[in-house]
C-alpha cells in the first residue's frame, strides 16, 4: 500500500478547511451574487459538498436567494454553524446576523473580521466554499486576500466596456495577490424578449470573452439577460436548480470549477 499523498495545501503549510473560490466583479449590479448562488447550487447538484459565504457585508442578498432568510446561525464553541438551505448549500451571511433593514456601517477592519468569522466556521464536510465578494477592490477584498487566500477567482462582468474596465481592475487585484483567475463569466449577454422571442443585446455581447482572450484568461461561459432569472432568484428558487438552457449554462460553468 502507498502512503496517502498530502494535499497541496497541507504540503505548503497553507490554511486547512475548504477550498475557497472567490466570485468578484469590478462593479455592483452585474450579477455577482446571482452567479455565486447558482454556481454553488449547480456544484451541489453535481455531487460536490459546497458551501456559500456571503461576503457582500454591506449588502447581503444570499439569504433571500437561497431561501433561508430570517434564520440565525448557531454557535459551536467560538465558531458559527452555517445555516442549511433547501438547495443543499449551507450558507453564512451577514444577512443572518444583522436584522433586515438595519444598515451595516463598519469600517474596514471590522468588516474584515466579520468576514473571517463567516469563513472560519464549522463547515463540516464542505470541500468547496464559494465566496460572494462585495463589488470593487476595497477593504473586504484586501483582508480576504491577506488572511483567507482563495484558491481561485471567478470574475463576472456584463458585456459593455465600462463594466469590463472595472472587471480588469478586479482581476489586477487578484493577480497581484497571486490568486489564479479561474476565468471570466459574461452575464446579461443577449436578451430574449418574453413576448416575441426576438433576441437583442442591450449591453452588447462577446465583450467579456474578447477581454478574457486578450488578457490570457479562460472564458467560462455566458448567461443571458432573462426575466425569469430575476423573478426566480428573488423568489428563492435558484435557476440552477431548475431545468433548461439557463440551468445548463450554470452547470457548465460549475463543471469548470471542479478541478
Ligand atoms: P451584484 O451581486 O453584482 O450586485 P446581483 O446578482 O444582485 O448583482 O444582480 C442584480 C440584479 O439583477 C438582481 O435583481 C438580479 O436578480 C438581476 N440579474 C442578475 N443577473 C441576471 C440575468 N442574467 N437576467 C436577469 N436578471 C438578472
């Protein structure tokens, strides 16, 4: 019999615990939270033990998206226990700790500390942790890169130039910290009219793929701008848990995260 091979993380003396995959974006409103939820749900459907951390400390939306709003995590010793969701993805979010409607106005160090509590939690047998970062390149991102270095980062952008320029800045931040870019996802690419079925491109199409290519990064796939994505997401029914082209698109991106 052969001796067990040490995991690369253990071999390097790095942190133990689940592998962290950060989902980042240059700006807000491009679908970073939506992508995080649906990647986690798609990975769980593919048989992986995956958890989700809502690091969007100032605007947590994951409890709504994963349909476990209003629950509070319990503590085990000095660690939080993630809150289960109906979609097989346990979640920790500031939204579970701070009552809805209450403003979260912390300075950077406190926000960084809060994030640490969400990540260093009782994750049990979870092997992959998707972390939904706040948009941009601020304190929370920096603190995460310093003390909870992700194994990789997925960057989401809409196809238009402005969003892409911001996305490139976010990519730069990860690269400087030595975090590998898993690839780019283009969201809101192509709109299918629910009435006539005609496809149009309100934000253009192909921009993120071209940018990925130009920067030497992988393009992981595109998600269309589709009303049902917003409606189902707001209703706590992640589209990745359903059937059809949108669920397939999330599944295909999730498979790219499996290695
Ligand atoms: P971010 O996390 O980048 O701020 P969100 O994921 O919260 O962005 O998305 C912003 C809004 O856009 C939400 O209401 C969400 O439901 C909606 N949305 C995101 N992606 C899509 C899409 N592909 N089609 C339709 N609506 C979307």
